[in-house]
């Protein structure tokens, strides 16, 4: 067993890595040796991605045994024993494994995928990152009619979870602007995505949010988007108003209207408080227990409301009316325990006439 509870020793991990690199085992390439050693280090309780990796490692193990046609070479056994004794969270092991998984899932886009530990914008994990992005593109294209040549504004783009599939869909004549209050995500996207897809641009906006940008300078209730009037065909806020207070939402809807062209659409996701969701929450069916608050909104955490906010549907309907946006499609989500749903969150597609 790894030295459980022992503190990781980077120097020792580095030495082990070097030994692995230098190990020359007849007929077994270094990559396989790495895989084998990774396998040795897997522990119960890792994430789904890693458990899948564990299967993969098991396959490598079997291959290696077959390859050798006899018990594993002593050298491998020694390395295995060493790694078992090493601290379990040797950074290169998880990085190495993640890189392999990324390449398999994302192919040539793998370098544009952040490390799992940096995925602050949703559930961390490579498979879920991919599945979320794929769902987003499918829904935008097939349900809401996003066309490949449109100008898209993604408010609260996070670390590019939903951007990546768009790089494969939007043409060069289209444009994509991503803005977010979380600087780290914007920096990652600027560094990784824009150089390869110059029509994809990202800006940090220093708007206050207790969860994502506690030191932000500007209030969401008064913030003006850094874009000229009537520039975009499609504005999306996916899982963003679920982290904002009502006064910010009201102002953002007016800003969305301002930057949309006539005939443009906005797709926004919510957790709506309405009769049905209230009943399901009270019946213990909801995946999120919005236990605090009443009236305009309900929250999961009383100290940091922006962790997740469910908002009164009638209030939002009123905001759309005041902003001059016409909702055309509403799909209620499965978050509160509904059986048949398009997606997890509630969706509203609206147009500017
Ligand atoms: C749950 S994440 C969703 C990210 C992305 N839209 C996605 O679906 O993958 C919420 C995002 O909204 C951003 N956000 C929160 N308040 C914001 C605001 N007032 N303006 C712009 N972005 C905001 C957060 O920084 C975070 O990246």
C-alpha cells in the first residue's frame, strides 16, 4: 500500500520517475511501464475518469503479462513495489494519466482542455467536461437553431467547457466573444483557444460575485457589457443566472437586449421556483435542496447565496417584459426531479423583435 497519510515527497517522486524513464525492459516500451506503474497506484475512491482509467490500466497489465508470456519481469515488480511505497498523489502520475485521457476524448483539441483540478466552472472530470460541451452544442444547434455563421456572445463562459465544441461548429466568418468574472478561466481561454481560433475572443469583466469574484469592483446591477449595440445574433448564459442575484439578472437582461441585433436570440438557463419545483423540492425529489429564502429567490447556502440560486419564474417573466425580450421556448429541467426533460436546468429562449 502507498504510505497513506504520508506527505508527498516531490524529490522522491522525481527520482522514481527518472528510474522509470531509464528502466529498459526488453520488449516493453516506456509508455507501457508508465501505465503499469500508474495501475499500481490506483486507489479506490478516485473519480469516474480515473476508475475508467483503472480499467484501461488493467487492460495494459494483462497485455503486459501476455507479452512477457511469463510472470512479470523482476524489474517491473521492483518498480511496482517502489511505486506502491511512494506517496500516492505523485503529480506526474495524475498528469500523465490525464493527458492520455484528454487525447483519447478530445483528439487534437486536447491542449485546449484545462487540468481537471482547474475546472471550477462545473463538475470536474474529463468525461463530464466533454459531455457538457457536447450537450450544449447539440441543444444550441438542434433545438435553438444556432447557425455556423452567427456572432455569439457567451456571458459567463467559465474555462471554455462550452466553447470548445463551438470551435468545431462556428465558421471563420462567425465570431465568439466570451466574458466572465473569473479571471483564471479567461486567462486559460485567451492563452489556449484564441491563438488557434482567432475569431474566439475572451475578456475578464471585474463584476462582483461572492462565489466567483468576491473582490470584483463593479455591481452586476449596473454593469454595461463591453460591446456596442446590436452586434450579436445569439447570446447565451448557461448556468450563470443560477449564480446571480435578481438585481443583476434584471440589468443583464437589458444589456443582452442592447447588444442583440433585431431578430437575435438569447438562450438562458435557470432554476425556476414555480408550483411544480416547489412541490418537488418539498417532497425531497430535487437534486438541489434550496432550503434558504422565500419570495423572489431561494438558495443552497445562506452565507454565499451565489453558490446556487433558484429564482421565482414570475419575476423573470416580468424582467423579460421590462427588458423588451420575448420568450419563445421554455423547457423545464430535471434538476428538481422532473421525469422528462430536455436538460438539467430550465431553459428560456427569447428573441428581440
Ligand atoms: C457554473 S459556471 C458556468 C460556466 C459556463 N457557462 C458553462 O456552462 O460551462 C458559472 C460561471 O458564471 C460566471 N459568472 C458568475 N457571475 C457572473 C457575472 N455577473 N457576469 C459574468 N459571469 C459570471 C462564473 O465566473 C462562472 O464561470
